[in-house]
C-alpha cells in the first residue's frame, strides 16, 4: 500500500475545495442562455391554501413514511448530539442559539423531501434513494451555493449570539445551567441578553425565510435559473403574500418548537410533513 505525502494530499484536498467554492460562486449568476428568459411568475394565495399544502404534505408523508422516517431519524440524533456537546463543554449560553439556528438551514435539509414529493407528483416510484437524486440535478451547484449561504448565516447568528452573551452576562462561562437560567430571569443583563437575542434572532429568521421559502424547490424544479433568480423569486413570493406567508412562518416555527421539546423526537414527524408541504406550497406560489 502506497503511503501518500501528507502535504500532497492536503494540497489536493484544497484544490477540490477551491473548485467547489468557485462552482458555487459561479452558480450565483443566471446561466447565459437564460438571461433573456422571463422570470418565474409569482401567484397570490389564500390562507386556505396553507391547509391544502399541509394535507398534501401529510399524504406524501403517509405514502412514504417508512423511507421518510428512516431519513429524518437522523435529525433528532444530530440535535441530541449537539446539545450533549454544548452541555458537556459548559456552553449553556449556546443552547438556544444552536437549537433555534438549526432551523435556519432547514430549507436545505429538506431537499430530499422536496425531491420525493416531486417524484410522486410525476408518478415515479419513490423510495429513500429518491431523495439522493438531488445530487444528480443539473442545478446541484446552485443548490450547494445556496446551502453554503444558509450555513454562513447560521454561523453568523452563532457568532452574534456569543457576542451578545459576552457583553451582558459574559465573558466567563456560566457556572451551571441553573445559574445561567437564574441570571437571565433575575438580572438586568439577563433581560438585555434575552431581548437582544430574541430580536436579532427574529431578524435572521425573517431574512432566511424570505430568501429560501421557495428558492430550493425552484432550483430543484428548474435548471435554467441561478441563485439570484431563485432568491429574488422567493422574496417576491413573500412580498406578494405577506400575511399568508407570515402565518406559514408561524406554523413552521411553532411546529419546530413543539417537535423539539421532547428531546427532538417530534421532529421525526414534523420535519417530513413540513418538508413535503413546502414543495406543494412552491407549486401554488410559482407558476410552471
């Protein structure tokens, strides 16, 4: 067996990473052949449509529940592992930012579910392997680029959350979770931490929701657009339906909170239904 030079191996990996980054950056722009193509048309929807997409999402989940449960079972596990790592390191102040920020990358995580709903819509046979057909999509570079953007936003949120803690109750780590909870509730610095964290976190959530609510399904469905058009279409869909989309955002937030409370176990049901429903919401919001 040949033992490779570690410097050579490292250089090769850096080259691969650089190529991936350049591909993602290139995907931000619309393909040359589609520069003159009309932008996707956005539709106005009603509150009753939200009930319809949730019903359709549940039907997709029911039809593929074995495969979907197999796929989504990993998410509660990831949540528990992250929580254990945070608690083990005494980083109690990061529990809420990580738990809430995990939802910021939810639209990217739901890609496999969108593909399964798309396959059912087309009458194709669906299994857990269908989710991985996303990797064969012509828009995979654009999808990866948008995923990197959401990951960067998530990391920025964690950095800001830690900065808020350092300037209120920090910079030292909390002595215990009980002490940390007590300081938040009973001290002025704790109130500032809680208010600033919720306020800034809300802004992050609104931004991510606006740029991603239909952008991932759109990129998956069409290979003639780039990230800029996908994000722009998503923002236009929110602007065209402000109250309906606000209700949809509330449904997502409430469902994720409820699903996360019993040790993240409820996410096994919540995530697939919301993921499948998001595909059907995209179908209502964006004309084919």
